[in-house]
């Protein structure tokens, strides 16, 4: 079983990606991160309020 798993390994050595495409991808990633961080902040805030209210008294 282990010999078969080693035969299926793939090693990526290079990715051809134009600079403009990479910049576009990074800009989309940054824009998508804004609402994700906002939702995560709201979730953590609500969770901390729940925990604080349950154990503080």
C-alpha cells in the first residue's frame, strides 16, 4: 500500500502566471477578504458575549 502511494506523488516546480493575472487575483482576494473579516468579527463578538453572559453572572 505504501509503495503505491509513493508512486502517485507530484512535485510542482514552476507555475507560469503573468504578472497582470496575479495582480488581478490578489485584488479579488483582498476585496473578498473584507466581508469575510467582518462576518468573522461579528461571530467572535457574539460568541464572546454569550460566553461572558453565561459565566459572569
